[in-house]
C-alpha cells in the first residue's frame, strides 16, 4: 500500500531526469576531465543554445505542431550576422536583425500552418530548406570569420562570474514561463493542444496564436544564432543543421507530449541539459559524430517508450 504514492511520484518525473542522473554518474567514472571548471563552462554554453531552441519547440509541440527549420534558420541568421558585422553594424543592431529574421520565418511558418492548414512537417521542412539555400548563397558556401572581441564576449564573457549565454537563457526562461503560466496566451496554447476544435468554438482565433507561437520560436532561434556565431567565432551556413532534432528530443525527454497539450518548459530544460551532457560526454570519450547522432536517436526512442509505459 505504501508503494503506490512512491510509484506515482516516480512516474511524475520526466525521462530526462533519470537520464541526466545516469549520465552524471557514468561520465564521472569514464572521464577525468568531466568535472573540471573548463568543461562545465563549455557544457553550459552548449546547453544554453540548445535550451533556447527547446523553449520555442516546447511552445510549438504544445499546440501539436513540429518545427524542422530552427537548425537551418540559425545558419541563415548566423551568416547575416557575420555579413553585417563586417559592414560595420553594431552588435545591438545585428542582434535585432537576427531576431527579426527568425521571427519573420517563424511567422511565415505559422501563417501557412494556421491559416492554410498545411502540415507543420511539410511547411517547416520547406522553409528550413529555403533558409539553408539562402545561407549558402549569401556565404558562398564558406565560413565567415573575423569578429571583434566585443562580439565574442556574448559567448565567452561573464557578468558576476555567470556566463553571458546562461544569463540570456535565464531571461528567455523567465519570459516563456510567465507567458505560458501567467497569461491568457499560455492558457490558450495548452487548450489548443488539448482540444483545438473546442477552442475555436469558444471564439478564439487559433490562427493568430499559432502564428505567434511559431514567431516566438523563430525569435528564440535568432537569439540562439547570435550566441552560437559568437561561440564558434565564425558563421557557416550548415554548422547548426541538426539542432532542431536535438531540440525535439530534449522536449520529448522533458515530458512534453505531441498530443493533449501536456508538458512544461522546465522539463524541456532538463531534456536540453541531458542532450548537451550526452554530447559533451561523447566528445570527451572521442565518440564519432555519426555515433553521437545515433545515441541521441536512442534516447528519443527510450523517452517515447517510457512515456507510453507511464501513461498506462
């Protein structure tokens, strides 16, 4: 009888929580470099960018959508950032430009998905391909480097010993949390994922909310591109391809469901930390990139199986 509350408590945790603890224990034994300050600073920067994309992906998946464009979109934003930095634009200007491009692409996604009822998979795959192609044309299929130290501060600087990417992430988390849990907007987002037809019948303009959701997610991708370009000290059109897959895995690991509008951003943050930790550990151990991608896919399947068992 006493086991029932315990089992119920265990089931309430997302699969990412168990995976995160497991990885921390395993990597502690496998790598002497794992618990060093240098590695954790690097890990924090990696996780921050993925978490930014995962926040936007959470909003989208809560509406029973999907977005396959963030990786390519980040590549496009990064190339544009590099081009305009070389033209003499200030950092604040390129930041606004990157966010604006991200939001514009997101709004286009939301418009076609919400207004014209096209499948999110098809729409975002298409816009992702267009972003990638445009980025390759602008960069002439090569990297663009040569940034100032002030721009590099975005990724490598710190304020009160807190890395700048983490500070940016905290603001985005606070914004998303307030938006989802303390506004009518958030109530409608959960409701759309739970029963879209009922929301429409209540007089809510679902199209507007889907456009806003994809637009916000696109803006987050623009911010992620700013941090990522600073971190790499270069912009390459295809360097961020694959981030959308890892973001989806992070969100699913964090317990957000593709149906019924269930989930929250804090689970997604744990999921992003888990994926970043997995990647970091495999890099330390010298695991080939192709095998790393396979391991991320395994984590996705395990998360789906866990959530299926938990819901029974």
